[in-house]
C-alpha cells in the first residue's frame, strides 16, 4: 500500500524531511504515513533529532531532491502527529484534552526524543485532569504514573508517586513495558526493603536483649514480664517468631501501623496501670511513662525513625524542570 500524504500530514509546506510513520488500526491493515516536516524545527527542539538528521538516518527520495525520508517504524503515529503540531507551532492541530492512553504514548516519545521543554505548556494543560482522576493502587497503574512524572520531569508528583510505591506498595515495581529507568525501580525496592528489614532486625534485637544471659535490662521479674508481653503482642500481629524473609504482601504502612499501635506492659509500671481517681471521682486513663523497661515508647520511636528515613525520590535527570509548585 502506497504511503498516505495529504494536507493533514504537511506540517511545513517547505519542509525538507518526510517522517515515515506507521498507523496501526485494529480493524484494517497498517498504513504508512508520510509527514512533511522541517528538520530545523525538530533539531532545535531535540538533540536526538539533531543528531539523527546530521547522522546516517537520511534517505533521499531521488537524485537532486533535497527532501529526505526518515523511517520511524517504532513510534506511535497519533502521538507523533500531536508532537509535530507542537514543534511546528501549529496549535490548531494540538488537542486541548487527551486520554491517558495517548498521554502515555506521548510521554514515551517525549522521553525518547528529549522534548520535555518543548511540550511543557501543553503538558501543563493536559496533566491536571488526568492527575485528578489518576488510579495508582495497582502495580501497573503506579508504574505508569511514575513513568509519566519522570518522562515529563514533574518533580513533586514524581516524588509523591515514588513515596507511595515505597510506603504503600506491596510488591516490587517493574516497568510494565514502559521505558521506566531500572535505577528508579531498584531504588524504590531498596528503600522499601531497607525499612522492612530495619524493623524486623530491631524486633529480633529486642528479643535477644531480653533473653541474653548477664545483667538484666531492669530486673529479672520485670524482664520476664516484658519479654512475655512482647512475644504475645508480636504473635498477635503475625510477627513472632520474627520472620527471616520479608512477606511480599507487606506494606510499610500496614506493618508500621500494626507495630506502632501495640501497647506493652512492664512490672515497674504494673502498679501505675491501676486506675487513679481525680477529685471529681472519675477514673483517669493510664498513660505509660517513657521508661526504658516499657517498650511502647521505644518501639514507636523506632517506627517514627524508619518512617522519617523513607522518602520519595528526586528526579535523577539533569534536565529536571522547576517544580510545579513554583510556577
């Protein structure tokens, strides 16, 4: 089938390049499209295009003709058409709103050709409605939004999405077929695993301290009550014996919440646990003192420490744009 060339595919009547795109339709055979463009416009917007036109990606139509054919078989035709409209200043060809699926395809091309600055104004227009309706509870949805916020250099949203993956994710992040840098996935898994292992190591150390021979933590009787209560409470939330292997279904949020809200007793405070009476005759609720032999405050402090060490990632690219909150 001959390539299609019509008015809608001419982005510059005096253009010197024909981009050969493949239009994929589910209900009909694939068709080649020839988009007439200006290499100057594309090269000014993208270093990748500049190298492409200066390098070995040129194919002349015929002898003496200055126009060049550049096949782009892997690029989505619809997304590329939208980008070509932007790069040639043809705002009438650029949709005011787009679907998430199209936004992802545009993101793939923006990431591939390094067009973040060129599309910034349009991304600001498209992004918010899609962000407001974003679904990222699944691993695939989360990976999609991590990719989009990284591809368009949206720093604050990227940090939010990566924090969500670290703190609320219940499995390892992978790219789901998107060009999501492996380094991002690796760092998300590293932070999540480090925090989970930090809590489990701390619980193992507590049990070891109260079962070790030698000088007691408080007194023999108090240590016995503390150890028994610790084992009982950890058993209740499925953490005793303390697991050697991290359960893939755990999230930091759930595990931290379970452990942080456990209340422990010690012999030193057992008397204080009895309700007192205030002058009006009503019972006063017992609040444990921050003593070393009571583990409630110590464990909560450890959870708070691990939570503070868990944070979303900063964009690793040198081309990071200013934050949206600064606009």
